C-alpha cells in the first residue's frame, strides 16, 4: 500500500491486515497479556495490526456549549507492519493530529454509519513495524448531540443550583467521547486531567489524585486528575461532574452524590465491603484500589454501570431498606468478570454478564446462605421467560452468541446474556460435579485471562480440558447452547425452598376470582425481595390471561403495592394492574416512566402502553414526546424505536 502525503487524498480504510493468534495467561498486576487477534463487527478499527495500550486525556467541560474539548494522546503497539491507523468516532470534530515528533498527520473521516459512526483513517508519517510503538495526539471536540454524555440543566438535578454531566459509554459510545479503538478487545491504561467550573467536582473511572480534591485552580475553574493503571476497554472510560459530596462507607469505598442524596446512599450501601471481601474469597484479590460509587440523577439509563473504581448507580435503588442493593453485588462482581476478564467482542457478551450473575449469586450465597443462590436462580428463570415472551423466542438476538454484523449492540441488549448465560453456567457446574469442583475452576479461569480478553470458544476449551473426562461433560451440546435461539433446554432444577412461599401465594391469587381475597398476614415476615418475586411469578402465571379488575385492585390494596415507592414492586405490579384495567393505572405508569430513566423500567412501560389499545398508545406517544429531552440519549433512542418513531 502507498502512504498518503497530501491532506486532500483519502486514506484507505485498511492498509494492513492479518495478525497472529495469541493466548492469554495469568499475569502480574496490570501487565498486558499477549495480544489476541480478533475481528470485531462493532468496530472499524484495524485491530489486527495495532492495539491501543495507553491514553492521556486532557479535557475541559463546557456547560454552556454542552461539549467536551481537549485532546487524547494514544499510544499504540504494532503487531503487523502498517502505514495507517483506523479509529472509531461518532460526531467528533477533529482539529489536528500530530505524531510523537510533533509533526502533523494526514487524516480523513469516513462516511457515517447509523450503527457504527465514522471511521477515522490516519496516515502514518513513517511505516510502523511489528514490535514498535507510536503515540499520536488528537485535538478534538465532542458534538452537542454526543451519545456518550448527558448534560443536565440545574433544574434537572436534585439540588437545582448547578449543572451536571455524566457519561455512559457501553456498548459503543466511547467513540463519541474520544477517537479510539472502541472495541472491548482493545484494552488500555489511562491518565486524565479534567477542568470544570467551580464549585463542581469531577470524577472518573480511575483513582483520583490528591484524594479527590482539585489538583490546581485557575480563575473560576478547577482541575482534577486521575490514573487508571489497570488496562480497560474503552467502554469503561467514564466521567461525571456536578455538585458532589462523598461519605466513607468502607476502608476502600465512598458513596458520592448530590448533597441531598448522599446520606441516603451511605445508609443504603453501608455493607459494600462485605460484598468485596466475599468476592475476593471466591475469585482472588480486588486489583483496582478504590471501589467508590456514584449515585446519579434519575435519568441514568441503567441500574448500575461497572465503571472501574467508580460504579455508577441509579437512584431507583434508594428503597430505604437495602432491599435492592444486590445491584451493588452485581457491579462488584464485574471487577473480575467483565472488567478484569473481558468479552473479546459484544457477540460474547454473555461471558461478561452470565458470569457476573453467577458470581453475584455466589457472593450472596456466601453472605446469606445457600438458599439465596437457589432463590436467585429461580428469580432469574422467571425473568428470562418473561423477557423471551417480549423479545420473541425466534429472535436471533436470543442466541447466547449472536451475530452482530451491521447491528448496534444496544439493539441486542436484553436479559438473555445475563440469565441464559447464568442458566448455562449452572448446568456446567452440575456437569462438573457441583460447586466443590466448579468454584476452583472459576478462580483458575479468572487468573488465566486476567487483564485480557476471552471468547466463548476459549472458555469451552478451558472447561473441556478441565472436565472433559466426565460423562456428563461429554454430553454437552455446545453449539446448541451457543447458537440456538429461544429458551435453553430445561436441564436445571433449583432447590428453592426460600421462594416456595411466594410461589404458593401467587398460585392462590392466580386461581381466585374473589374481590376480598388475601390479607396482609399472608406476607408477614417477608423480606421485600420475596414480595418482588411473588409479583414477577404472578406476572408469569397471568401472561396469557389478565387478572380481573377487582382482583388486581384488591392485590394492590391488601399488600400496599399501589402506594409503594420501591421501583421493583411498582414495575411488576403495574404490569398486572395495567392488563387488568385498574382505574387510574395509565397515569401511574406514565408517572413511573418519566420520574426516572432506567431502561429496565422505561422501555417495558412504554411498550405496554403502546400495545394496550389506541387510548393508551396515544398517551404513550404524548408522554414520550413531552419528556424525551429529559431522557439519556441511549434511552431516548431505544424508546423511539420501540414506539416506531424512527
């Protein structure tokens, strides 16, 4: 290939190819494992030739223009002789690119794909040979429609006094925040310097210098600095800025939030260290230094996001009774499964989320007893069945390992990789001889692939090498588990004594037509989680035929579900009440869908309204149009698709 020498000349999309296949093994803290050749349909980067290893971010957050401007200096390691580097971008304005000698580099931004954004083709001033490194600096500015960040006006915050910013890069939105190899298979360390207006505080998915205080001030701005010394994929780069305070909740943990929520957060997440220590007992040391948490404004689109050193959490978890803090156990688990050992591409997402569900339930079992593991498994089974009805059993995205060519990974997001992945791992544990055999294997798996990436095939190889002599393992139909659509085969049996009372009561409500059925005594002594499971199980039982209006109304009254402030109870009860036609329920569903932006709740509520008839569909469209600007860009995009507005 010929190198480009003039700015007007288009740079070829790919002037290098190939790359050797590598294998990850156990590594010392932060040491990069051998590079593994991957092909990622969700990235346009030439990953087989060069791989990013570190970046320095220098950002200024401009709340007036709603942009981030500055630079990123990316260091690349070459694995195949190349004359071009191709990066992922989305709606980024490139100002200048220079190499490590300060010389300008020729570049070209390709056409935009709705799913993948635009490829940034950069011609190297000198050929890069195998084993060589190069650092280039890209000066740029994000767009006002950047899909990775949401700017909130003071009125949209809890405190109402100052603006707020937060990011969400998973799955492929980091390319809207910085030019990069936006693939989970390209891990790097980073340093960041972030300048914000006083008195705002900046936080990132890294360890803050100066104990989280500003490292310098100038005029009406202050600068915060961060180091992430463990290699991470681009989707784990995260930033937040606003009027923030913290409370210490453990030897390595703080809760951050706006001042009015910080005490509630400190109470809710006081047991965080217990979760971390339980995980360490199962899968080895926590290598990230800090485990802090940030309670975000209500528009945050997920329950939690496992950003290293700083988990992002939705305020819908503030139930007041710690009944929803299992989300923290889930995000802590990601410190090993997802962040330390990462799916090579989004087609192998179950290796992140199925393993994390499995480890989360192991943690809760260790803390609260074995019954909690079986109960969690039963809960997940109900959730998976409910999701498959919504998604469709023949939907190709219900495969454990789907093909994502031309598909935005956001469109593939569902409970399937979480719960179908967990279901498969439970089956594999059984085939291996139970937890006594599987738990040590799980730790060995983490150690082998730590700091690196893994594919489903590599996991299969390691598992069969460990347990392949066992008859049950020889019967596993791996291709069916990986590539068949719909529900998994019914191979698992859970000894769920904890959930039996909830299932028994749900069966009674399923069979009654009496408008005076039930009493508060039915749930005497129940923890909130059992009540949530009761509702989800009843939703499953009544999926084909709604409850009568009188029975659904009675259900809400007798157990006080109608006035509950617990987001999970509202979510499940509103499904039953809406389908039963309980008076006033449409207004409650709309309020629930607009008071917070968590997609787990928002998308099903809008879908339910849209499918409930002309009246409720009109309400859904009106409600969404009025509140669309308040949702996170990812949430707004997905709901618009659900309502067929795009």
